[in-house]
C-alpha cells in the first residue's frame, strides 16, 4: 500500500510525539523512514519552493496579519500568503496572534479531520521550535497549505454558528 504525502506527514509527526513520550529503538526506526521521506520529497520537488527570507523590519506587522484573510479569499495565493507570514514574523509580529488567525482561517473553510490534524501538527511543531528560522518555516508551510486549499464553499461556518447558538441555549425553530 502506498501512502500519500499527508499520511506520511501525520506519521512523521506521530513518531516525533512518540519519541518525546517513550524513547525506543522501534520508534527510532521511524526517524530513518521520515528522513528518507523528506529527502525524496525534496529531491522530487523540482523546482523547489523558495522559503521567504527576512527583509527589513515592518513598521506595523499587525496590518499584515489583517491582510491574510482577504489573501485567502482568492485562489492561487500560496507564495503571497507564505511571504506575508514570513514578513509578519520576521518583522516582529506576535506568533500567538498568527496561530489564532490561522486557526480561524482553517475553520472558516470546509475542513476535514485530516486537515485539522495537519494544522495541529504544525502548531505543535512550532511550539517546540519557537521563533527560530525553522519554526517560522513551519508556519510558512502551514499557511501555504491553507492557501493552496482556499477558498472553499465554506458551508461549515453555518454549522459552527448553529452549534454556537445551541450551546448558548438559543432556539433555532419555534413550534
């Protein structure tokens, strides 16, 4: 059975989380598999996607963050979204605000369980890496991923609104 890219990413994250909890030789074998997978993905990714580099400081990084939802309202904004996030973080933007915005942008789209798992894995990896270049690359990657799958029909927003109203005790229909 051949695994897709997303399944491999979830397995790599699971191996990392497992090694943090219970170091074992068996799990360490998964590191080799993950390293080979990364190598092959990079080798086969021709041309490679360039990672945004730090530029001059941004005067008001929060303005950049407010541009992200509109950017993800249009198709094929992968590089632009990644550049915006890199510029925001390298410019001194608050990573917690970015994580909240990415979570909000994910939830406004029609997302399935596996997409939520992938975003959660990226957030968890960022929590370990922090505001390092590798950590910023993780958030750029997850932003590019969301941008590549945006916009969708967004019917889930209605589902979340109904759930929220029910949670507050609102009546949806009167008899």
